[in-house]
C-alpha cells in the first residue's frame, strides 16, 4: 500500500506558542513503530515518515531498541523558532532534541535549518536508542552523529561514512582542546563551539574502527589514552586519522517511495500528543489542553491518564487516583497508566490495605501483559502481593526480578523484606484454642481482676508536610546519586537535561511515602527512580542548583 496522510485541523501553533491567530492544518500519521506530527505539508511529512521507517529498522538491525517501551512520536516544526520553548535557550544552533518520558519517546526536529533535516532526525532517534545515556556529553553526541551517518553499501551492509561538511570543518577550524572537550557538559562554553560535534564524531569514528558492534563502543579507552599521552599528542593522532578519511555526501539517500502508513491520527489525538509533550516543559499549558479535550469529548478516557499523571506530579494523590481509576477503564489504557494506578493504591489511606493491594496487584499484572519483563511493573506487583499476604505470588515476581542484573540488588532487598513480613504475620496469627473438657472455674482469690475500661491510645494522623515550606519542587528521574565528594550529589533528569542538587552530609533529605523502599535517605548509586525533589535554590547559579530538603516518591 502506498503512503497516505490526511490534513487535520488542529491548533498546532497554539500548542507551540507561536503567533496568535495563526492555526494552519497539521498532518498526523501513525505506523507500527512511530507517529509523526507536523504542521508542514507532504513535502516534509512524506520523506520524514519514510526515513523514520528506514532508520528504525536500521538501528534495530544493530541491536539498538528504544530505551522506553512504546512508539516514538516525531514532531516536525517549520523552524528553530517553534522549538525554542523546548530548548534551554530561546535560539541556538540546535535544530532538534530528544525526550524520553515514562510514557512516550519524542524526537523534535526543525525542518528549515542549516544541514539536512533527515540526518538530524536520525541523530535524535539515535539518542533514544542509546543504551547508556549516562555517558559523557561528548560521547553521546558523537555516538549519535556516528549512527546518523551510517549508510548501506551495495550489498546492504551498514558502514561508516565521512560527511564532507564535517571533514571541512575539522580540517579548517580551530579545535577545542581535548581535555576541555572531555569534561564539558551542556552548560560549558565548549559545548557551544561549532567544532564540538565534529570532534566528538571524529573520536567515535576513530573508536569504531575494527569494532563491528556499535553497542560495545565506549569512551573509556579514549579518556585513558588522553590521560596517558596528553591532549596534544592524542590530537595529533586524530589529525593523522582525519587525513586518511575521504568525504561522502552528507544527505541521506532518497527514501523508498512505497512506505506504508497504516493509520491517520484524529485531531484530538494530535492535541493529546502535544499536550503530553508540554507536560514535561509547560505543565499548566498541558493541563489546559487536557481539560479542554476532556470537556469537548465526554466519554473519551485517554486525556484522563495524563491528567492523573499531572496530579501525581503536583502531589495531589487523591485527585490523581480518581482520574486514573477512570482512565484504566479504557481498553487501550497504556501499561504505564495501570502501573501509576497500582502505585496510588499502595499508598497509605484509611481504606482496607489488603483490598487495595489486591486491586494494585491486578493492575500491575495488566501492565505486565504488554511488558512482561519491565522491572518497575514486576516490583510493584511483588509489593502489592506482599501487602495482601500472597507470599508465594510475591516470591514468584521477585524471582523474575533476580534474573535481571540491573534489578538483582533491589530484588534481594525486597526478598528479605518479604521474609520479615511473612515471619511477622505468622507470629501474629492467634494460636487455636486448646481442647479441654469443662474447665473448673478458678477460686475467687486466684481469679484475675476484671479488666479496666482503658481507652485506646490516640493515633496521630501522619504528618506529610509536603511540600516543605520555602522550598521549590521539581519533578524528574534520578540519573545517579554521587557520593564520591564531600557532599552527596543527586543528578536529576528533568525532561531535557540533567540537573545537580546537593544533599550535605549530616543533613539527609526527608523521604516521604516510599511505598517500595525502606530508605531513611536516598542511597549512593541509586538511579532510575522518579521523584519529586524539594530544594532550596542557591542565589548564584552554578553547577549545583541548591540544597535538597525532601524527596517524595
């Protein structure tokens, strides 16, 4: 079947914060492995959709899959101006960005900008399949550039190419010192240098020589070489390697003309995708769009899931549970929606914890139907069964976690907690009464005194104290907790880029409602948890945003 796409009238410019009163039609198409949303016409949408199919299959052939389950949503904007709300600075040389959220993978590319837009799309897609996103910035960018310039030869075998513009820039420009390049982050002045990407690409291209598996390319050998020989000597090695490279055309080959587009998205689906993207950058704008969609389409349950997630982000758990209880009724509810609802059911409330835990186990199981080995879903399922007293079922889920190397430590910790709870439950079970025939009453002198009417002790309601006073709250995923220095540093990834926060020794952050953790303080080396982090910001901007006050899971 040939490609087909339908123009849908949606307020695309309103979603991107563009000029008031302008609302051109948007094109939205969906294939089995991606979705494409654009305000541009077929001259951009058709080649972009075809190339998404090509690079998706190309990366999968290399053993590279999306880090998060689910499809990729590609958003094409006309120029960099429409990308500015999602970038760290209003305008710049960046023509694209990638975003990994718990629900969806996004790649945003400006169509009219220097360079080739299809190569930029391949670059952003490469970031989404990078199995090690914690590696240094220079390596991540060079690795994504290297992948985006892979081309098949006459036999169909993928091989590295050397784009002519990269070679010209490297041969004529003034290089960034290698020691500064290796330590740069996205806020460093070196990152803004035009040669940063070109040098990063050249280093990865050099590291890839003789290594057929791109997943095994790593920055460590190059960092060690610079430490041993010095930046100047290694730069000379790279110059010699550069001299032996021959230029190749920068533009990718024309995509095949018979790529099948199996479905077109409705206008409300397009608005929903853009609202989900706005949720990570501009949550209030996302809330307005989602509430409008829910009001305009009563009975359509899809907007309720991201609305519930927004309420969770804001710490309004009762409202979030109400919304997600409706959202999970949708037959097409995402696995993450069932998982969010299960987490909310495990939080402390006045209701029967066993009944809620049994319902949480059910929704964790529904999430696992689509993603059977997801460690987050398995952990929640095991904890729900643990709370409900289904010990054998909880052990089964934890055994499935034990075989995953990245989850082994957590699974062992939870297994120990399960044994503790099970033994505690067995000890608290009342013993059956002894079978005695007509026991004689005790003499009055030996009879125990009648029990006094003692009122039960007062139970104080739990004090949440969230959010802490005079603290700012930010939502994100923990990239890494670094304890190598005098202070503990929590690296939090919020939507587009990582931010660093300090937790001084001796003043650990207070942890609220960790249903699946027994921590008194967030441990060193922890990563992957999604949290609300409350902090007191520094007056002067620096690499550390402020002191951590409290963490809400």
